[in-house]
C-alpha cells in the first residue's frame, strides 16, 4: 500500500512528494551515530511517510513507465489530480477519489504483478475494478450531467522493467459494475436501518 501511495504521488502530484514523504538515510542502525542520525531524521520528518532508497528508486521507475505510456501522453493533459466527488446514488451518500480527471476521461493507476491483457483482466475480476469504474462514472454523470467517455486503467508492474498497459472499461463491464453497485447500495441501506426496539414484557 505504501508503494502504491508513493507511485500515485509521483505520477499525479509529484509536487507533493516532499510534503508527504521522506527518504530515510543509509546509516548503521546499531551504532551510536546511526541511532542519533535516525532519531534526528524522524524528528525532522514527523507526520511524513518514511521510505527507503530502494522503495524510492522502484517507485520512480514505475512512475516513469506509467507516464511514458501512449494513452497517458495522449489523454492525460490539462486535467486535475486527486479529485474528490461527493453525490447521492441509489438513495445512499457516495464518495470517490479520482486519480486524474482530464475532461471527460478518468485515469486510475494500478500497480500489479502482471500488466498483460490476460493478467490484468484477471486482476479486474478479482478486485472488482469494474465496480469502481461504474461507481466513478455514476459520480461524474451525477455532478456534470454528462456521461463519462472513458475510464482508463494504467496498469504498471512492480518489478523491472515495469511493463505498462492501458485498458479501457467497456460497456458490458460498466453494466456489470452497475449491478454490483446497486447490490452494495441495498446492503448499505439495510445495514444502516435503525434497529427496532426490543419488546420487553
């Protein structure tokens, strides 16, 4: 999760890196000097997510690969990163945090082990990414009055050479996601119904 958060920042909001992250120095942790150096580092970077150099270099490789994908270069221009959407759907309050919104196109970055079409399609099914896409598309339409034209997943492998794939969610997948979203909304409403008072005799 830490790697995923780091990659999102480097891809969509690199200017926030220094505010949110700190790269730990290489020190001999068992020595007095090393312990003092780490203590000073932690004090100076309180509240930040601490990463090591290996994590930082890996995340930079992932981010570079994602930003170099043709779909990103073509569509991810002049938009906004980390967009929060709030609306009501199926009678329940909804929220979504969009990685990147460019016009009527939503980009969502996913790190994975296999970014090939077959590998990532299995990940979509396993983690129900089509439900997420339908949820975000519903939010976009509710707030703008217009349908979303594209929902693009940028799938990037977490091991070098960080192979990257760009995948659009098609209409059947959106429809399937809508069905799952409706079921989730009903379950949410049922779970939040007031508990009837217990009759006492």
